[in-house]
């Protein structure tokens, strides 16, 4: 599924991530990012950008996005390392 916002998305960072991380997420969502829905939790999504994965919640009531977590995708990192070799 592609998540795209006409206006700059309102992102609330719950874990004090670096501002660069929040801005990257904002840019991705503003340009139309492919997201994967969490099958166990409604309105929760994973968004992968390169080796970085963002875990977000989209409030259906307010439209606000909560940035809950980020991590490095081991699969993506492994593939990138293999391609670089």
C-alpha cells in the first residue's frame, strides 16, 4: 500500500529519534511511501527506506503519525553488503 499526504504530515516522535530520522520519514510520506500494514495491529505500519525501517501508527481520528521505532533491516543490510562486494 502507498501512503501519501497532500500536506506535510504531522509526525510525533515518541522516542526522541534524531531530527534527521524524523525529517526523512516526513519526506518519504510526503512523496508517497510504500508501507506494509502490521497484520496484528490496526493502523500500525512498517515503512522501509534502504536498510532503515520505520514503525509508525496512523491515528484514524486525528491523522497524526506517531513514530514508535526505527531499526536497521538485517535482510536489506545483508543484500546491500553483498552487492557492494
